[in-house]
C-alpha cells in the first residue's frame, strides 16, 4: 500500500521518460515492493523539480511507514543516464514528518552506494537489513 506522502504524482507524459532513464533503479525498487513513481518535489512551475518516491518495502520496513525520495541530479531526475551527476537517497518516516528526512545520503556517485549510506545512517539497532 503506498505511503500517503504530500508529493503529487507526475502525469504519465512526464514520468515515463524519467522512469525510462532510471530503469535499473526502478527495477530494484519494484523488486523490493517499493511501488516507484515520479513525484513533484516542489518548485514553480509544478513538476519543475521531481524525484522518484518509493516505499521502503515489506522486508526492509515491515511497519510500512518508511519511504525514500531519490534524485539523480541536483534537485531532480536526469532525463538521460548520461546526465546523472550524483545520487541522493533520502529516507522519510511518514509517522514523523514529510518535511525532514530521518536519514540521507547526498551527491553520491552511485545509486547503490547512496542507498547503502542512507540506510546505514538510519538509527534502527534491531534491524538486520541496515
């Protein structure tokens, strides 16, 4: 079940090419049960700044309250893989705040490293996945 975040889903004509430029990451997020989607992250005009939002997935977050917001360029998503200049993975807890992440890895050279750094920065001492 998707997290009820305040971020507006992007229309298909905006989302489709951005998701196509991020296929490996979208496949990973889909594989963990994350239901990835492109969302507006603020700014004017609407959808000037976008990111990929996804639930953390049932294995990583059985409570279903954590979600991630991912960008691949400064405050947005690259339109093509060759334009990716750094990954940011921010983790949010829907029970706390949609405005402040509980952990973040910023401007990391690979998605995998950003994902790992963000989860390692989360204080979950009983979680074997972090």
